[in-house]
C-alpha cells in the first residue's frame, strides 16, 4: 500500500500505555498483558495473531517483553490497520452499486490497468482463484485475499 510511518504522537501514546502495564516498573510487560495493552490503544488483535507475535517478541520465552520488543509489534499492527482501512476504501469505491461485491469484469479491468504486465491468462487465473464460489462477483474477503496475494 502506501509508504507508512507511525507518528511520534502515536509512539509516545503507545509508550505511555506500555508503561502503564509495566507493573514492576522495570520496563517490562508480561506477554499475557499484551492484549490489554493493544486494547488500551484501541487496537483489536486476534488471539492467534497475538500469541504468534508475543512468541516472536519474547524469543527467550521469559514471559515478558520490553518496550523495544513491543514497539515493532505496535508499528506492525497500526500499519496493518491502515492497510485494511485503505483496502476497505478501495473496495467501497469499486463497489459502485453498493451491493458488497465487485463484478469480476470490473476487477479484470482494474488488474489490467494496474499495469503489472499480467497476461490475460494470469488475470483469468487470479480471478478464478479469487471468485471461489463462481458467482461472477468478488466480495470483500475475496478481494482482500486477491490484493494481499500480489
């Protein structure tokens, strides 16, 4: 998507929130508290993703992470949410009839116009993989899957 940068204010807010969950005052937050840190920052994160991220950050499996370990998770989550917002907006624009779907023909035109040097056959294959129910339209989840597979 677009070049993305988290603002200093967002980082400061995240750091302050992280510090609130630093119960011992030693610059560490228990990994079991990460969901609450994200929630306090108004960021919703699925349980399985949260566990994966916590395990990545807490590579020593000590049960807690530092701000320096949390910061990349925060940035990744904010970026994911921004990408999702942009994708939803793109879908909304392409859903001209406001039906929650994009006609496959419109999607073909879009893929051609992106200029990724895709052949007609590659585009047809992408559409076939995306329109899994063969409805001739693509819903948001199918669109998201297509756009994230590029």
